[in-house]
């Protein structure tokens, strides 16, 4: 399938979620990219009849069917009438993401008193990837895996975690990583992912990631913090897998010298959780059941209080990925929704060992009718830095 064919399919799928009298006006970059394959400053209009029009201000120079330049949103209803399209009675906007003033201005332009929520519909739509999208995630996962394989050679004695993180980021960028780390929600942000060494891995973070880290500055409290890379500590690398707009998610654990035996044992439990989830997960599997399975394995191995953090524990073991790193579904307690064919999920059972740091791995998987396809392929055992 080509990109243009896939874009038409996405338009039809969104239109099928709309009533005949409804339309969605999309204005956020990630959803505009999803529906057009490019970033513009403007709006994408899609209605229940599968009409799709793009109204843009910038960039100049796009001369394609269905694209129309405007100065302001108030021009759109009149242009719809010119094209013989009835102005919708009901309007869906990305009310979970757009500023209030933007929502009110669009509503006023269309004569709509109260918009419906397009954010929920689009997040649900984007959670089911096409074969084309899975191919892009597979490609990102391949490049990310290749970059992770080269990390041990970057280490030099006397380094701090920040110095190693900078070298890792350079490696990923030279491999083609775009750098942009898209997240959903105003309370989520990051830069290129994270590298967590030693006890910094257990530093609570305000963000809803699996593990935090203090970061280098209070304005971005996440990731490396200048910890000296000394003998006997673990280094967990969870750096951006965005090579084409679709973000693969994969973390690996490295060591400075040899770690205590309990760290290797906990790492094996992480691998066991991956194996156990992979044995049962498929289309129709309930999300909370997978979280419960992971928690049960951690508890049976005496690691429940170290699972997904210690001082502050994340209450999930996996999540959807795609154009954003935190898409649907979420593998957590009380989520009774089921996996669907086309979901792509990251599973990340991780443990904190005092004085050592974080161990465990994260892999990305595509959900099929009969099981999971693992997309990420870097070495899963703990690798020693400098070798």
C-alpha cells in the first residue's frame, strides 16, 4: 500500500465514525500529519460523507487537489458552500488538545455552540495501525536496534551519565533519528528519551514515564543527572526511536563492570515477563490481564516493591506507540479494553535495585490475530560497557 492509499483509508475510517451531519476540523500537528502525510499550519476538514479538504496558511507553494489557502478560519464555511458541501450542524474539535480560544473561534466561524471531542475519536483511530504504518514502525525499530548495538563502544572510563548520553544521542542522530519525541498530553514532555544510571533511575519524576531520573535542570526533570559511571552500576538506555515520524520504543540495560547477582536475577525476571506476555497476548486479550500477569510474576519473584520503580512506581507495564510515544492501549489495572489487531504496543517490565539502578528491557510488538510480532531486535541480555 502507498502512502496516498493509506491516507484515503484513514479518511474513510474517520468519516465512518462521524454522523452524516457531523464534521471534524483538525488543527494539531500530529493529527494533521496522520491525515495528510505532512505538517502544515492550517486545518483538515473531514465530514461524514468522507469529504476531505485541507485549508492552510503555510507553507506556501502547495498546489495539490484538495488544498486551499486561507488567511483565517472564518473563510472555511463560505469555501465549503462554494464547493457544494453543506456546512455541518455538529462539529468535532480536538478539545483535549486545542487551546480554548482556538476552539471557540472555530465554533463561532461554523455557528456551532458546543463542539464534540475529536481527540478521543482520533486517538482510538490511530491506535489501529495499517500495514503501511506497521512497516514504518518496523523500519524505525530496525534502525534503533542497530544504534543500540553500538552503545558499548561509546563508553570511556571516567565518563558521567550525561557524557555518555550525549554520545548516544549523537549516534542515534547520525543513524537518522529525527530527534522529535512526540508525546500526548500537556503534562508530558521529553528530549530524545533518557539514560538512567545508578540510583538516579529511582528519582521520582512528574512525568508519567515508567522511570524518571532527576535530569540536568529543574526545567526538564527527566533522565541523566551527571552521575559518575563507576564499577557495579547499571545504565538503562531508552533513547528515541523516531526515524520516520513513527516512534519505536526499546530500552536496554548495560553495566559498568559486573553487577551484583540480584541485578542479573531481576533482569531475567523482566525477560520472563516478556516471554509470558508474548505467549498469551493476541487480538482479544484484555489489557488489565497482561498487567496482572506481569505483577504476579514480579510478586512471585519477591520483586513487587521494585517493579516499575521503587520510590515511585508506575502503574502500567505497557502502552501503545505510533506517532506519539504514549498512544492507546495502556496495559494497566482496570483497563478492560481488549487488544486489537493493528495495535502496536511497547512492553517494559523494569526493576530498581538499590545501589545498582534499573534493569530490564522494553520491546515493541505488533498485535496480530494469533499473537505478537516483536519489532525490536537488540541484544536483550545485560551488556558490559566498553566491550
